[in-house]
C-alpha cells in the first residue's frame, strides 16, 4: 500500500508531530509512505532522517486551488492520500487536489468554522467525497457527521498517541516547584488565561512557557512581575519536560493534544482544560478544569503545589495511563487499518 501524506501547514505543530509518528511507522504497518509538504514544515520532517519520496510545494491554505499539490501527488502514484486538516475549511484546496489523484482520507485535528451559504455547500460536497475521515476526538467526529454530512460509517475516532519512553524523566524535583507549558504562542493555547491564573497562586513557584508565535510579545508583557520565563521555541520536548515538576495545558480548543500525552508519558502530574477528548480519554489521571476559567485553573495549580504526595501520585497514574493506552504504535496501527480499508476499495 502506497500512502502519500499531505501537510499543507504554515508552521510546525501537533498535526505535524502526528504525521511524523505515522511516517516513522508506515513500514511496520505494511505501507510505503511518501510526503507532500510546504517549505514551512519541510525542515521538521527532514530531521526525521527517513528515506522517503518527499515533495515540497507552496502553501495552499485558504487558496482556491492547489495545482502544485496535485502534480506532486500524481508523481508519487499513491493508493491512498492522507491530508492533514488544520481545521474543517482551510485545507480545502489540498483536499480537492488529492481527490483528483486517489481515494482521500482527511485527518481533522481541530473542530472549527464550517462556513455558510455556498461556501458551506461546497465544503460539505468535498467532505462527502472523502473515502474516510479520522479525528482524534469524538467532538471532531460529531462535527464531521452533523455539520459536514460525512457518512458515519466513514468517520472514525483514532485517539492520539505518543512515543512512550522507557526511561521517563518524572518531575524535576526543584525545591521551588516549576510549572511548565509549551506550544504556539497564540490565543488557541490560552496562555493569557494561564498567566491570569498564576497571578492568583501564592508563591513559591516558578513557571516556564516554551514556544513562539504571534502573541509572544503580548504574553511577555502580561507576565510582568510574575516568576515566568519564556525560553522560546522548544526543539526537544523531552528535555523541556525533564526540567519541570507540573505540566499545564490551558488551551481553548484541542482534540487530544500530543503535548499533554508527552507530559503524561514522562510521569508528570498534569492539569488540563476540558477540551476535546481529554476528559473522555484520560479519566481521573489528569486534573481537568473548565476552559477559560482562570479561577478554577488557579485552584487546581495551587492545590497540587501545596501537596507533593498528590503530585507524585498523579504523575505515577499519568505514566501508567500512557503505558496502557497512549502509545503511538497503537495510534498508527488504528490509522493504517482505516487506510488499508480505503486502499482495498472499502469505506475505510
């Protein structure tokens, strides 16, 4: 089975990490992988060191057509194409181009705007032509079926997974507990809410927020007077996580975020907003608080900071959950089963 993956992305993020896990595991799942990606993310895939057919094309997000994507895919001659969908609408041109070449599977990473009027009608028609669609969350699947008219038999939930290291770092053990978070510095990630929560938490603590993005300057200004540092883009997630004692995900919108699963796999106690699949997939092994509720987030953080034994127990349970059900091998096997069904002429 020849599978071409399309990353029509303007920046590296969780969707590209998801794709990387599948590229690395294609051969183990009976597939030969190829890649079509933009220059903005090509360096990240190059770092994987994989010997695969790779084409770099212009970004076509929000464009009317994607001829470069179509040409690159046609040259790769795939049995099935997988298009990373940042949200329901923005990668429509890449999806349409893929559908001209081979049966196409979309991976919807985030719920979002499904447009209105003629735009919505065109988007629904596009999604109904999908051979299958995958989402890491039931929320995403529900939007695919209810808002975009995807046949429920072709809409699949495949929970996210990560590499589960054999040597988890666990909490760093700083005398003053260190809270950590990282991701793109944009409104989606809710770091403004995290900073508001930290202003309500009594010291001692310090915090580190890794990442880069368009809201970086505003967030640094908002952190004035707080024991918070911004080290910039995180190239090595494991090294970053090894330096903290408590991980927090403050996002407004997610499916089942890989960064949270990576923190759990390292044995860190975690606090997360109630986004996407977090509560359903992770149960009581993460402290879950309402979205955009700085007071609830502050209470959760303060409670854990004041209780080292509870932090240790939560970290141990997070690691055990990761070992049981959050591995990337399991995620990839489930995804490639869907792709094999499509390539074999089924409904995915």
